[in-house]
C-alpha cells in the first residue's frame, strides 16, 4: 500500500511541475507584453510631439524668427537657446535647422529630437525625425 501512494504522489508531481513552468512562462510573456505596450505608447507620444514642432516651425517667418534660422552648431545633443523646449514635463524637444535642398531660401531641412526625461530604455526611447519644411 505504501508504494502505491508513493506512485500516485509522483504522478501528481509531474503535472504540477509542468503547470508551474507554464505559469512562469505566461507571467514573463505578460511582463514583456506590458513593456512593449508602454514603449509603443511613449514612441507614439514622442512622434506626435515632433510632428507638432514641425507644424509650429512651418508657420513662422523663415527670415526673422530665431527658432528656424540655419545654424551650423549641433543643437540636437544639448539645449541651445531658441532650439529646444519642454512641451511636457516628460519630454525635452531639440531641433536643428539646415539649409534646404539646392540652397533654396524657401526650404529648410529640420531635424527634431524628442528625449524622454526618464532614461528607462525599456519603456521609452529617443525619437529623431527629419523633414524639409517649406515657407508659404
């Protein structure tokens, strides 16, 4: 009778072990899924903030407004007056302005970099977008 009880417990231990391994894998998958969801949400927000800056710069006067003047300095790596702002407490936005294609005075090549204040790269990352703006 003793060996039959031992065999039953042994057969119950195997499914319990398999179930435990499966539950741990599902929990890990849930954590990764949550992290990817947060990264996607933060990337979307940063992209929207970059697009907002492009739209804002498109509306200003290219010849007089200081934030759209062509600047040879690297304004993407540090906060330079007239070339950065903080649209929300969670992000810093920097931009660099270069001459447009064919040195056309009505065009500017603008690169906007949106930097999250939190440096956790698992849930947020730097977004950099470049486009050509046209003065209307």
